[in-house]
C-alpha cells in the first residue's frame, strides 16, 4: 500500500475553509447617497439587506444576538448621511437591521437604515413582527429563508396580514412601499413617544419584551433590560 504525506499547509488551508464563518451577501447596495427617508419601508437600493447566517439552529440559540451585535457609532452616522438625515435628529430614529439579527441578519451597512420611530407602522411594529417571525422559525412553522425574505421585502403587508389573521399569499405582497403617515419630528431635547404592547413593562436588549413587575431577574435570558416603560 502506498502512503502519501499531505503537506501541513494543505491541512491548515482545508481547516480554515471549514472553520471560518461564511458571510453571505443577501443583495447588493447600488446607492449610498440621496436615499429616500422617512418611509415605512427602507430604500431598497441603499438597504437591500445582508445575511450573516442561514442556520436555524444558530439564530434559535438563546443569547445569539448578543454575540454578533456590533454596529459602531461611526457606522450609524454614515447611515444617517446616506439617508440625508441630520444626526442631531437621531433620537427620533432607530438604526435598524433590515434583516434583524434574530433572523440571521448581518451588521453590514447594506443591512442598516434609519427607521423613523414617529410614524405609523414604524420601528415598534417591525420589532413585533421580527419577534413573531423568530418564533415561527424556531417552532418549525416557517423556514429561516422565508422569514428573511418577508422581513426584507414589504414586511408591513405581511405584518398586517398576520395581524388581521389572513393567510399570506403573493397577492398580499407588493414591492411598492406603503405610504407613511409622518408625524411632526419633535426636537432632539424631547424624547419621541413610542407605544409598546399592552401589559409589557420593559424591553429586553434582544428586542423582546417583558411583563415582569419586579426588576430583579427581568430579561435575564434576553441580554438584560434595555429600558423600562
């Protein structure tokens, strides 16, 4: 029997291919300035979305989002520049992951946009829908790929269909952004008023909510408490 010695460098190269994470591009950012702002939906040319993982077992692991959340302040400011919004108004916006981290989204700027929190069906509605999709994926009722496509397209129509208890079909969804009803932007010194689900007392760092009446131990499995209502 003939034996061949495999060079060490070849072994290391093969291990690198297996061990290194794969950062998949969900789409291509074709515009980085003059992006359309203050709409319910993002400007898809500027924010097409980016996927970090398509592995359901990864996103359904408790505490996953805390391990991958990494958006610098300088990147957030670039997002506001792309959408032509003065950073001094950032308190009225959430620099949001189009495809949320809990659905396998990445931190690339092509997956970020300044979501207005003062309009109807703004950031709070999208947060609720992200939580719904995450639960659907982790309970086996939906594939992660389907959830990523719903949240990155016209998510608000999917959300409205779910809220109304209607089946989701291709006739419910269109690529045309729904018109936004925009409230007057409040001064930076005055925090924007955002509704939250009835009965919830706080928001956790991973985007979920808590109804805990005692602050101690609240959101212990969700990265801690981001804010109390």
